[in-house]
């Protein structure tokens, strides 16, 4: 999951992000720094979608607003 989240965050523009494993491999922690709120929302969604795909095996579908 760590590699999937890192791969999802790496190509995002205007985003400085990283992911690391928690002690004893009990989870993953992400840190995201962006220029604005819209970039932060995109980065958080990308990290969440990568984690969800690793857990369920299915890419989340886009939601309508």
C-alpha cells in the first residue's frame, strides 16, 4: 500500500507529499503540502483512492456533485 500511495502522489503538480510506514507496519501515514486548497483536495483523494484500491481491489468510481 505504501508504494501505491507514493506512486499516486508523485506526479501531482504543485504538491509536495510523502508517505511512510507506521511502526510495526500497522498502517501508512501521509503528509501533504500544497499551494492551495484545490491541490490539497486532489492529493488527498489520490492517496485515498490508492489505499482503497489496495484494500478492496476496485478503483473507486467518480462521484457526482
